[in-house]
């Protein structure tokens, strides 16, 4: 199944959390903090949302930081994805 987000929505997939700390400690799955970094899979067209013109600043393939409790989580073809509004994305990670 392929998702095509509407308006100012963005489909993202979380990046896996680090398994080893900087000090070399290996973390079990329960101790890992939920990452706030994700990869953009699909982007809506933007347009007029609630009376305001929305320009989309992210594109598929971008790595982003998003708000901790943002979006709607769902499973698509066995993969967990999150649909968020563009204003829930805090930054684009440049490498």
C-alpha cells in the first residue's frame, strides 16, 4: 500500500534508536528512548489549510526532528509509520 498524504501532512518513519551509549553500555530494548528523528517517506501538496497558505519545506528522503507526541502512528505493510503535520516537524537534519 502506498500512502499519499493530504494538505500539510507528512508521512515519516522513525530512525532506529542507538543500541550502544557513548560510554559503550549496550541498551536493552526497554531502556531505549523513543527517537524523535525520522525519515520523510511522503509529503502532501500543501496549499490553503485553515485559511492560510502552506508551503511545504520538507521532501521525501529528508531526515527530520519532530515533536515528541506528534502525529498518528499506524502500520502499513508491516512497517510502522507516523503521519504528522508539517508544523510538528521542528528541524531538518543536514549531514
